[in-house]
C-alpha cells in the first residue's frame, strides 16, 4: 500500500489576495515527487463558495475573493488534484454554500463521500477512502500456447473432419451441427496446442533476483536488531533498507523505460494495458450495497448484478401489437452466403480479442481460416435458411461495466455481452445484408447519427450547433429538451421489435433468424471467474453484439415521426429544440413531448423524467419556459453535457473549455505520476494519445474564438511540453521551441485543420453532412481556386464563429493546390505546409 499524506487547511475569509492559498501551494511544492507517488488527501474550510467545481468557473461579483478563487483553481490544476464535494456544507438562511472541500491526487481514492448534519454551523463530511489492499486469488485459467501449436497436424485434422462432416450432416439440425463442429475444434486444440495455467503473481516484474536477496537480508537484519536491540544492528538494518529502496526505484525505472520503449511499437496492447493499470482508477467491481447489506464475495456480487439486469426487462405478455398500417417498403431478399464472404470474415478476425463462452479463441479461427471455411459456410447458410441460431451462440457471459454514480449501487452498472466469436461473424454478414436493404429503401431516419457509417457525435453536434446559433443570430430564442431513456437497450420488447422489422420489409428467414437470436438468449454475470446462475433474457437487444445496435436503431426509428420540433437522435440520446417567437411555439414543443409520452406507452419504452431537462438559449439572459413530461415538470438548466460537450444557455464555450481542461489536467497528472522518469518520446506518445484527444473531442463543433478560452486549452499543452522535455525555463520563446522539437502544432492550428478537413470530406462524400443544405458553391471565378463557397452572412459572433461561417472563410482563402488534393491525407499535409509557411 502506498503511503498516505493527509493535509488539513483553513483559509480565513479576509484573505482576499489569496496569500494563504499561495502558502498551501508552496507546501505542496515542497512535497516534490511525493505528490505523484503517494496518496494525497487535502481537506479543509476554504471559504470560497464562488467556484463552480464542475467546470472550474469563478462567479464574479459574488462578495467572495475572485483572486483567491482563481489562485486555488490554478493550484488544483497545476498539481493535478480532484475536488470531490458537490453539495452544500454550510447553510445559513437562504444561502447554501460549498465551503468545505476534499481534494485528492487520484480520482479513485475516494470510494464514497457523504455530507451530513454537523454539531456546528458547518455540515460534516464523511469520506470512505479506497486504500485497503485486497489481493484476490483469481482462478487459474487454461491458456493455449499458439506459437507452439502443431500446425501441420491441425490442418490435416481439419481437412479430415471436413470430409467426415459433409458425409454426416444431411439430416442434422443447426444445433447438432454446431455441437459437432465445436467439439471437434476443441478436441483438435487439446491434442495439438500446448496449454499452460495462468498464475497469480503479486511480485512486481522489475523485482529481480538481486532485489529478492536484498529483501531477505533486510528481513534477517530486522529480526536480529529486534532481538538484540543493538544500535549497530539497527543501523545496519536501516542502511540495507535505504539501499534496497534505492535499487528498487532504479530497477523500476529501468524496467519501465525498456519495456515501454519496445512495447510502444512491438506490443501496443501491452503498452496501453500498462498505462491503464498505472491509473489505478479501473477498480473493477468493488463491494456492493444490497438493501443495506455490504457484499464482497464475487459469486454473491455476480448474482446481485444478474438480478439487477433481470429486473429492468420489459414484460410484454400477450398485449395487442400496435397497428402499423400497410408497409410501403419492399421485402428484403433472401441471403445467399458465399464461401469467399466466409473466408474474408475469418481472415479479418482480430486475434487479440477474448474468446467467447464456447472456448474457441479468435486466433484459431483466423489462423486456420482456409481449412475452416467450408464447414463454417455450411452452418452459416443452414442457420439462415432455417431461421435458427445454435443454442450455444445465444449463451452470453456478462461483464458489468460501471457507468457513473455510486459504485456500490448495482443500478449504476450496464451489461456487456461476451458471445462466441463465430456467431459475431454471421452477425456481420446479416448486418451487411440488412443495411443494404435499409439504404436501398431509405428506411433509417436522417435524424439518427448513432451507429451509422460516415456519422458521429461530431457530425451531430456540428449540425445542431449550426441550427441553434443561426436561430440566435435571427434574434430568436431556442427551447431545448434533453431526454433520457431508462435502460433503453435492455427494455426493447421482442415481439414489438419483430413487428417493426416486418413493417420495414425484414421478413422471411432473416426475420425468423433474428427472432431466434433474441428470444432464446440466456446470460450469466461473471466476476473474476465466479458466475451467476443463467438468466433467461426476455427483452432487450444485447449490448456487445454486432446486431444489437442496429436492431435498437430500427426500434426507435419512427420516434421522430409526426414531431414538429427539430429532433436529433444519437443511439438512445434524444434532443428536441424549437425556435421560440410566440406562445404558439412553446405549445408546439410541449405537444411534441406529449407525442413522445404516447410513443413510449405504445412501444413499452420508458423515459426517465428526473434525468430529462430543458434549456432556453438566447443571446441575452434567457427566461426559461415551463414544460411537463411524463407527469412531471422538467427542470430547467443553464448548461448541460450533450454527447460529451457542455452546451450553455448563451452558447458560449466557457463551461466546455473549463470542463475539457479539467479532465485533460487530471489525465496529464496520471502521466506525470507514472511516467515522470521516462524518455521524452514515451511521454510525448502518452500525451498525444491520452490527453490531447480529450482536448480535441468533437472540437470542430465548439472551436472557441475567445482568447481566454483558447489560452485555457493551450495552457494544458504548454504544461505537457514542459513535462515531456523536462524544460521549465520561463525565457520568452521557450515553449515555441519545445513545440518545434516535439513536432507539435498548437491546439488552435490543429482545430483549424480539423474543421477544414471536414469541409474536404463533405466535398468528397467522405462524411454524411449534406453539403447543399448548409453551404452553396460560388459560381463566380476566383483567383484562389474554383471550389469557393458563398460566405454566410451573420450579425453576431455566436453564429459567425460557428462551424460553417468560420470555416468557409478559411476554406476560400486556401491555395488551389491544397483544395485540389487527391486524398484527405495529402490535403492535411498540404494544410500543415501552408500554415507553416
């Protein structure tokens, strides 16, 4: 267990210049590298309620020191700290303030935090600290050593089995066929692939023989000194202990540098696995609170989570199916699977993925694709023609993934299905066949951007922000409703889903196959090798499968029908927004909410009104309108995180930039703690792959134009550059030179390249944003290039700095050779060269 440093601090209210904050900063600086290697907890009364700890924003003119607040935020970001208190700790009259704070240097250090009534005017903060080391002996697993497999005998055995299989399978069911195939594959592997058992090792990989000898000697000297109580013996023990710590640090550094330098290129999965473990935030599933009882046994936890996942299933019963009228869509053609298609699927298998419950590893299917293709093709075609899925393909092991909230609550986990690899291959084939049908008949709603080719959260956000900013530029306010489904993927009722699929023309054997795929499923939760009892799945589309997301999209495909407001869907995220000019517009949005209530009742889905919100956006201080949904008045908010981006009611990006900077700062802190002594190129790779994506997520939709926002983001990269090069000089031009040495562009330049690249993608149909809907080509001849667009006019910066108006201006000024680039890569390279010049 790592040492713990606990600090208690009090800031007097009259410290308006933040002098005491500076003293705290000095004390933390004196800790040196300990703030990276130790567990640090800082608590105290800071008397600064004017800080919004969600976005690190300081409220001006609040009666509290802005100077001290900004110094505290700088301290927190500089040292990579996380603040955990998010509810008032002092109530006086109508004022509810967060005065008492708890900081840690690691997000996972606080397991639970409660604010309870205190004996004085401040509430008491009770924290449950996650510092108890728990070593659990995981059950040993058999691992096939594939690089020692007898390939010739495996190939011969598979070829012999192919002849035997086709002589036996005429009257066999699909289930019998797969039992025969899977049994044979497992037997072949047992005969010709060596096996070893995994071991539970607790010693560190850099703990070499010399260190083990030193450790044993240290223990002997400790026992000797304890018995003799001789000062000389104690001194000898202290010397060897000090020497061992020195050698341990040196061995760890040498191992990490050597391992990461080779793994980054040869074994990238091992590299990121190492980084992930160092974070110490991926804690798995800890103790669970079941009706007030704390359970820690893996078997009991698996049963509890299994019961939780079962409890959310939709009961459909024999209720009458809704009327969908006559289908205007054509019928999906029958699926004929080719040998080449099967071989291609086997050859494309990602061999680093885990095997499914059937025990057949992906590498085996991939390595022997040529020999397996005939029999796999036969069972695939038989399965589709008969509309039956082998029973083993519908048995899933569930991994419970924590979402957010209290880790002890089972409702805060979602189930991810681990199914046989072979069944996913057939799912890919069927998925492709269905998508061809959907695209041919233009069935999928254009409002949906989730799980669709050439679409992403960024394409959704670009169009949404454009619409809203344009309304604001036209002096209209916008009312937005952010709606949240309850356990959407797990609640889809199967009969109604099949009913809708038939309406969309998915009938015949494909419909029967999907019905078998859904209706005959079982699942069991597995935690560290301990499994729950198998549970029959009565509703939902399985997350973790290939077909699950597409089936969900088809089920909610008709949700936007008959709505008059603008609607945006990204998987189960639903957004409505309506420009408001009169009370009639308010009524239109309210009526749409009523229609969605009717839709959920008809199709047995469920919105969660307590997690649904409204927001009124306006260029000036907006006045929220009142809306009701599912029998409750919706809460109006000033900002909300939609698809990972903070949208505020004035559409400025202060909250987003602060939120992004805070998350990036925390991740940079992880790198600082764990890779401090690594070479520059390792640090640089860690920054560009772990931190910079946070700063650039969907940035084309919110690229800030305000200098303060730009500086907020650039500050993180400047800190990263100093860390990577270990150069903390404050001489003018130092950071600019560091960027050149590291070959980094500024974040502002990178966002500009990203925005221009999206326009290029739109021009060349590489992204699904309808070009003609937003911009028009300029027919006049230009000296720059022939792909000019008409500039979009605007009256305010909110719209003028949004994606299309800002990017068109930059696009039109590009040189002709850049715009005429033959590929996206060459276009981006030309942009970099153009900007550098």
